[in-house]
């Protein structure tokens, strides 16, 4: 394997990924309903600023502005025919920033969900999903992405369809899911399920993990769940900068750079090798994360209590696997029996 990400993983214990795309672009004036991918063509300098913000803050890997660049999502803006072109542009601008960085930087072509529910529950067929992912993948490849980066996925069917589409494009990839529903994805996938899914796929990802979801605490609980399965695959942690709060009609994330620095170090202690942020994670958060990862020694795998102490409470009692709540239930049951 000679791709840029595998090379960096061979020589580094951990790598830092980037932060938010949406939050950064909203701060630059993107409207709430506007497709960010159009900016790859119309606001190229702002996309350069977004990418440079990650690279200059110490990211080894950054994601392209192509999360919604698939035919299904672009259809909402009557741009379903532009998936390839907008993906290519996203990667081309990224390539330029990465190559000018003066150190090895991985351009990860972001691929988000189609937004459709797959058959038999929904209407999107497997073949159509594969083709949509394939088209986006070809665009990112043509623009010079090193790897593809599937993110915020809820359904295992969609994860598998993406893997198939990426195989058609001959591209290595990473893939994360969003565990935003009491420790599970919206479609019910647990951390343990995901280890099975990622490890069992024919065109296996280079790394897998969790992104977005609820808060930094929940995300680390999920990472502990991955690690508990004893997987050898590199784990990705890309948590939000705190909890989203509605404030004056917009979403604000309450996580400070100090909190994200603690999160980054804890993510590494939990077993993650690729550590970044998601929504709300700005360059100042990334700088604090990089500094903490470089200066603080690796520690033991943290307990759930330690995570709560550092980052705040979980959004739900259990993580959906039963693993965390089982001992407690057993103890209670034991007492009742006794
Ligand atoms: Zn997010």
C-alpha cells in the first residue's frame, strides 16, 4: 500500500485530522440552506482559507469540501449533474494547499451520506447508491485526493454501498459513522456492530471510526467501544466541539480549545490513532489539540468516569451495546436476588 495515509500511519503513532467544514464556512458567510460545494467554484479563496486553516493549525489530514457532492443531495439544488465536477474542484483546491504545505499532508476526499434511505425500508436501490458514490469518488480522484473519507453514515447498507463505489474508482478509503442516538447510529448500529462491519467488508477501509454525533464525551465512549473489540484497524475520532446549543437563531458549540485539547489526548488514550474534530471545531481548537498531543504523554485507557470529569456528562446512560450498563444491571440483579 503506497497511499499517503498508509505511509504516515506507518511512521506516526497518531495523526491529526481537521475540524469543522460547515461551521467554518457559515462563519465566512455561507447561508444556512446553501450548498457549500458550490463555493468550490464561486468562492475558491474561501475554500483555500478553510483548508489552510486546518493545515496551519497542525492537521496532517484534511477533508475536502465535498460532503454533499453526490447526485442525490445536489438534486435538492437542481445540480444533480454536477457531482463529479464539484467533487473534482474540491480536491483540486485541496491538492494545491497540501502540496504547498512543506510537509506531508493527506487530502481526504469527503463523502457524506446520500440523504436517502436505502431499500427495502426506503427508495434508494443498492445499485443506484453504488453508482452515486462511484461518481463522487471519481471526481475526488480526478482532483487528486489521496484517500476517500466517508463520514456521518448511519446505515450499514450505505457504508457497504460506498465501499463498493470506491472500489470501482480504485481508491483507498476511510469511513466513519455518526453515533448520535443514545450511543447508536440513527439506524441502530453500535460501536461493536461497526467493528464487525468495517472489518468484514470486502474493500476494507484503511481506518474506521466515529464522527460528529452528540458531544466529545459520547464520541469517546464509542471509541472505547471500538477498542474493546480488540480491532487492529486504526480508529478515527472526530468529535464535535462540545454540545450544539441554539443561540440567537444559529447553532453554537460550547467546547473551548482547552476542552478539545483534553478530548484529543483522551481520544488517543482511548485507542484512536487519527484524531480530529467535527462541528464547531475551529482552527484555535485544532492548535490546542495539536499542542496537547505533542506535549502530553500517552496515558492509560481512561474510565468513563474520567471522560465525564474532563469533558462533561454523556447524553444517554448507555452506549447501546449493553457493555457499559451490563455490570451495573448485573449488580442490581445480584442484590435483588440476594
Ligand atoms: Zn459534525
